[in-house]
C-alpha cells in the first residue's frame, strides 16, 4: 500500500496494540495521578452510598439531567460491583484506548486506511486537561470520534435512519459532557458542509444534532447550570499551548509541543501534502472557538484550552497524503514518540503514586465518619507534573466515609453538594487551597487557616506540603507524617479560637 505502508490487517493490529499500550500507566502505577479524578471519586462514593448515615449528614445528592454525567452514569453501574476507587480507575483507564480506537475508526471511515500523519494524532491523547482529570469531558471526546466514524456510513442511509442516529448520538454525547457535544457539532457540520447538496439540506440535516438544546435549557432553568461565561484571559490561552502535552518531564514536554507544532504547520502549508477539507475546517473551527471562548463556560473551567488537543488530533487526521519519502519516517516517529510519552507517564505516576500512597496511609489513623480539615496546594502550584495533593485527600470519602473540605460546590455543575459546613466556610475545595507566594498560588496561609478553622466542626487537620506552626501544637496532636503530608488530631479540651 503506497499510503498506509502496511496491510489493513497489520494496520488494525498495530492500532489495537497502541490502544492497549495507552492503558499501561493505569496498570503499573499504584495510583493514577489525575488530581480532579480524586475529587470525582469522592462524589461517586456518595452517589453509590447515599443511605450511609455519615455521608448523608455531610453531603447532599440530587439526581437530575445535566450535560456532565459521562463517568457518573458508568459508575452507577460498575461502582457497586467493583468498589468506588477500582471502578473509577478502571473506567478512566479505558478512556485512552477507546479514544485511540475512535481515531482509527474515523480515519478508516473517511479515507479507507490510516494516512501516516494520523499517527501523530496519538500524541495529544495524553494531554494537559486529561492529566487534570477531566474524565467526563475526555470520555465524551472519545465518543465523538466513534460517533463521527459511524455517521460517515449512516449518512448514506435513509432520512429516518439519519435523523434517529443524529438525535440519539447527540443526546448521548451531550449527556456525557456539553463541551464534547460542541466539538461533535463542529465536526459533523464540517463533514456535512464539505459534502452538502444544497443549503436547505445542510441546515435541516443539522437540526437533530441540536436536540440537546432542550434538556440544556431545562437544566439551566431548574438547576442553574453555573456561570454562563467568565474570565477571558489571553495569558491562560497562551500558557495552554505550552501546557498542551504537559506530563512529567518539563523540558521534554515543552520540546514535544514545539516539535509537534512545527510538524503540523509544515503538513498544513506544504504544497506537497494533500488535506481533507472537512477535517481542516473542523480543526480551524475549534481553534477559532478556543480563541473566542472565555476560560469558564457553564462553570466548566478551561473551556477554551480543552479544545486544543481535539483540534490538533483532527488536524493530523486531515492530512490525507504525504510524499512517499516522508510516509514511513512519520509513522515510525509518531509510534516511537507516543511510546516514549506513555513510558514517561507510567514512570512518573509510579514514582509519585507510590509517594501519594504513603501519604494516604494517614487514613489508617482516622476512624469512620471523621471530619477532616484539609489544606494543600492546587494542582498546578509550583511543579510541572500536576500535583493534586489537596484533591487526593478526597479519597478519605470512599476509605473512611469522612467529611473533607475538598469537594466542589458549583451550582448546577455536579450532582453532589457538600452541606456539612454550608454557610460556615471550610466547606468546599476553595477552602482547602494553600497559599504559596513563591509560585503565586492563591489560598490560605497555614496560620490563617488554623486561626479561622472552626475546631468544633472537625476532628483532624491534614496539611500537605507544609507543617503546622509550633504555636498550634498545644491543640494539634501530630498523628502521622508522610512524604509530603502531616496529619494532626484536634485536641478538644482547648478553646476553639485559641492560639495557632
């Protein structure tokens, strides 16, 4: 084969092997270090154990329809069977393989084989926002590729089949995550625009894909749905480019972004390459949206930056042919590069996951139903690999049915709300952030946190990457010291506002 270089059977096996390889970090690491996932796991556990007397007094759970339920729905099925943590890690570990297989299916459905540049679309599978733990979003993006691949065959069928498929597929993707539904809309619109017979058919063909507008309006009018738009920040957009492949090794990751960008520009502008107009239109559309959108849409953060990786993937899929002398080197480069990034992630997660497991051993000192005040740095504070120490403390929920001030309280964005300290402070994740003047990280200083902490509302203080000052040790009893965290019990015999 002059373009794909390998026979269809071997090509399929290669992509299956690459999909399996992408799960390696989840198989070898003690804990996959995806900060937001830890906080999601806390919510999943409350969802599965709503009748638990401790959890019921600490958290409120309200099942309703919203565009952010992908993993939550799967957890409702698998969580009671596998256990909360194991099920969440299993589902999340399936996302990269499902996404890679979706890229393969989409390329095959569009071109009949996989052009060599499409292998470079593998690199952003492990991207900055995936490493943050945006699991609902990335599960939905993986579905987008499968839906688009299936659509390329369904669109040749009768009008009712097309209508039914678009209606159901659009609703399913939206239910997983609203932003991914937007990506699906841009991709389908680009495909239909490229192959349109007339404008009327194009417009009417897009109508069933817009069906989620109805449940979205119901969601926003009944449950809120969060802040519509906020924080257009050019600095964050630019840093999002540098962070595109942010994983474990800073120099390697930044160099990878620069090299990948140069290759993409070369493939897009060279007159020796052939390009698919629909995929190029989609990539440009997503890039335009990432520029126009603010950082927060419907209380969903990084709404702009999270579009970078899908745009890059689709752009590489859109390079349909390269000169023969470049084809094999591109394929070999992409596969080796992807393997190296997978190894980087596996090594980093193994090292940092081992350390985090030792910190989490502090929970052996904590009784069931405990109330733990947590203070730790935010995910991006001070280090290149995303830390997520304060998020990791959310595992106290599945392991000890505890209250921790590390869960989100975003109106309309999640099904669960922390209620134990509602209106008193020290209730949600904003109260768990540790200030760091060196790196400009917002949050509490340790002394301020301890001074205002309502001691009668907590049993323990768990501080990550810092220590309690000696002046507070008359009411804090050191219980456990881990590699990066310190667990203290609160002595109840002291005045709740004395010292510290």
